[in-house]
């Protein structure tokens, strides 16, 4: 007859909530740091109309 496995410690019920809160806090800090970085700035809007005009090579009459 084999040995019985050792009983594992039970996690507290609130541990899952704390885990989620820590994850969210970490993500918020990461985003906040990224916004404050000099290398991260808002991308300029694309000039779609000008780009469309450039794409036209010939005009059908």
C-alpha cells in the first residue's frame, strides 16, 4: 500500500481578490509610466484624403 500524499495548505478565500487587485495595480502603473515616457506620445492623425489623391495615377474621362 502506497503512502498518502501530504495535505496541501488551503488558500484564503480573499486571496483571489487580492491577486486580481495586484494585477490591476500593476497594469495601471505600467500604463501611467508609459504615458509619462518621452518616447511615448500620441500618434499624429493620418491624412487619408491626401494619401488617396497620391494613389490616383490616372483619371478616366
